[in-house]
C-alpha cells in the first residue's frame, strides 16, 4: 500500500518568513495530493490540493509543487502570519482507471508549524 | 451548515468497556470514513463505507466494528476497549466523484482508555 513520509515534524519561523513542508510517497499510482490544516481542537481542513497532471498550483500565499518522477510534493507558505500556526498534513490518494479509490487518504505524520510574531 | 458532526467529543472508558461513536453528515456524501490520530503518526484509516449498508476495513481495523444503516450516519464501535485504543478519532465524508475529492472532517472524539 501507499506510504507517505512528511518532513520536518516541527517548523518554527518568524512572521513574514516563508515555510516549506515536504512529503514523499511510494505508490506511483497515486494521482491526487491534498494538504490539510488542523487547528487546535479541530478536525483537518483542506487548504490546497494538486493532481498528478499539474506541476504547481497556487492560491494566494499558499502553493504546492509536485514532482512525479521523484515522487515528492511540497507545501510553500509565503509571508507567514501567526494565524498560520497549526498542524499541517500531506496526503495521497490513488484513483484507478474506473475513477474510484473510495477516497481513502494516506496521511503523512504531520508538521507542527509555529509562526512567531 | 453542520457538515460532519461527531458525538461524543470526549470519553473516558475503563479497559474492557464498550462504546459507540456516532458520526452524522448532512452533505449527502456516499463515502464515509473513520480515522484515528496518534502523536507522530498522522491519521490512519480504521474502516470506511462506500454507501449505505456497506463497510470495509482500512489500515488499522482490529478491535473496531462499524455499521452504516443510514446514508447519513456511520457508527464506530469498540466492543472491549484497550489502553492501545486511547486516541483521537475523526470521522470524515466525501463525494464518490473524482472531480469533487475533498474530504470533510468532524471535530474529533478524544477517547481515553484507563
């Protein structure tokens, strides 16, 4: 089955700096890669995702890049703000030719991001 | 917009006791899931369901049972709780459409088994 590795486990930055979180996956059939943000006491919430036919996707201060050959993808947050402090998870899903995977997510271990004012 | 609602939010059990966690979603999603979250291990899939009346095992199913008698509800049962089942449990739901792939998560249930 799929295995997703995420680094670093903790990341501390100053407000305004950039933050980068990296993930690798093992199953070359995986073709959808979401990133989730989890605030304290809450469930994970999707912040951005990327499909395997796209190399990069951007949404305001957040961007995700995907390298299918190397089987890794990264989350980039620019101009970090204290409210970006949370746990971030990468995940992977493989959809088969019939378009189904049943949406089963394989998650990375998580990164605790702390943005200092 | 309720989304995905889990009950209870907190629970303490003694070893050997049983309990049921309830998940309800109001988005008419076909797919529902139960994950557990442990420190340093991310979220791991326990069981999932692709429709009313169907369930399947995930990555860590041992010690758990599930039922989906109604499309909007997904129940997770622990028949004989063990300390290793101390965790935070999350329910999620999603569409059965590869164009709409977002999974929506509940607020979680923090379970402690003593």
